[in-house]
C-alpha cells in the first residue's frame, strides 16, 4: 500500500513538473510594445475613417438645411394661396450668431421676426454658407447668373402672389440667362453650402439648393455643381 502511494505521488509530481516546463505561467497583462501597437493601429484607423465621417456629417447638415429652405418656400406659397395675399420668404445670415435665418411674411405687412433655419430638424446652420444668384426679389443678377456668397436678406427674397405664382407686375421675374451648354435659364436659387474651412466665405463642392423654375412657382431641389 505504501509503495502504491509513493508511486502515485511520484507520478503526480512528474506530471506537474512537465506541465510547468511546457506551459510556464506568465504574469497577466500587456507589454508596453503591445500597447503601443494597439495605439498605433487606432491612430491609423482614425486617420482613414475621419474624413469620410466628417464628409457624411456635412452632407447631413446641408440636406437638413436645404429641406428647411424648401419647406419655407412651400409655406410662403401656401399662405399666399390660403389668404389670397402676396407672401414673401427671405433668408439671411445673422452677423452675430452666424446662423442662417428665415422669415415668412405678408408682403404688405413686412418682416416681423426671424427664425433660425432648420433648428426644428437639428441643422447647425451656423456652420453653413448662404448663397443666391438673386440681386433683388424674384430677379436673377443680370450681370452674373452664378451664385454669390454670402447672401444678404435683400437679395434672398422670393415673393408669391395671391395664386401662389410669381407676380408679373409691377416688375416681371427674371430667371437669368442660360449658361452654356444649357439652354434653360438657371432659375431663382437659394443655396446652402459647406465652407472650404472654418470661418471661410468660400464654399466647398458640397452644396444643396432650391430652384424656383417657372412663373407658376414650380420648385425643385438640386445639389453640388447644379447649385453654382
């Protein structure tokens, strides 16, 4: 019995020595090199993903703002039809807050209050540029049909008559001169764009716009090069 016990004890000790020899225990945790490699990999992935993410966020912002421009124009047109009065919508950039603002009002009553564009849909309009190709209400700039930045409130007014169309009197609307190779007038454009850099007044290629195309007040949305 004693011999058997000694043999079992000897076998157990040998197995233990073998396990420790081929599977030595190590301290838990990571080495400094492993940590540095992980940090380096995170930095590389961030550098690759960041531009795409910022581009996505910018597109979302201009899409929201442009939806708000379209909704404001539709609201002014609807109010004109409903009340049988001339209604106008104007846009501007607040010189203090840098927010793009909008106001809808009876043309005879005049402007009362301004509202931050797209605030109800989460658009950060203070990060966007407001542009237009108008020189006055319903009139494309006669010397240049291209969009200019920044736009003032006096050059971003679009007015609808009591039928929701563009009034032809006393001054008929001007949709601008066709820009080759197109044979169609550019239309009345209200544009929101991402600036090329922070605090810049020059737009990047990311643009969205609403274009009033006809005397009946037909509106379409466009993007990027179509908003130039």
